[in-house]
């Protein structure tokens, strides 16, 4: 498999939304209600939202692609939100959030996610970040193992609103 990673372009927003709809539920805890997941996808991961993300100068969206097929994507956002839990957990500034890191299930366990991660960390370094941070559901053991393998460590906790339900996330940080 020859995977190419590059920044996403506007013509790919529908494909990005499809990949997001297929992958986001995999990161949710088993107890998450289907309607809460669907609401999140509709509000945050639609083609229209990806079009907005691609035009936001504070964000970068990367795609992993092979033979014209998007296999996964990441989204980076400059900075740290006003959330006091995240402020405490992310001490280094400037910081970049790895807001999204998803690959399709049929390529789990390969090099797609690692290749995306490397490109995303490189980009954060080019932006002058001193660290990269992310939130991961406390029940998502697979993702936590992946992030630890790439140098992230638990630095705190935060909440994540998934529809009508509040989820508990770990905040992970990786120095650059």
C-alpha cells in the first residue's frame, strides 16, 4: 500500500464527510446512543462543516489517500480552548490540538494512521507549536494505545458533549 498524505482540498468535502460518518462512531463508547452520535455527525462532520473547516486559517485538514480513495483524515486546530480543564492539562504554549484522527476500519492496524500522525505532528512543528494535545474518550482503549505509541501522555481530563450526553475524555499531550 502506497499511502499519500496531503492537505485536503475543497473538492473532497463530501468524501471527508463520508469517512467521518463511517469512523466517528468507532471512537464512541458502546453506551453512546445512536441518536447522539447521529446528531454530532450531522452538526460537526457534514460536507458543509468540512468546507468551513478548510477555509478556517486556524485549522488544517490532512487526508491519507491511496488510488484516489480517502482512507482517513486528521484535523489540527491552533491553540487551546477556554475550557479550564484543558487549560490546566496543556501547560505548553503555543499548542496545537489534534482534533480529529480517524481511519477507515478496513485499514486499521496498518500504516495509514501512523503516516497521518507523522504528517500532522510535522505540520504542528512547522506552525511553531511546543506541544500537540488531544481529547480521547476514557473508554477508547485502542485509540489510547495508538496515541501512547506516538508519544502522547495523559495530562488531565475534560468532558465532551455528545448530543444529550456528557462523555469523559482524557487530555493527552505530546511535546514537540
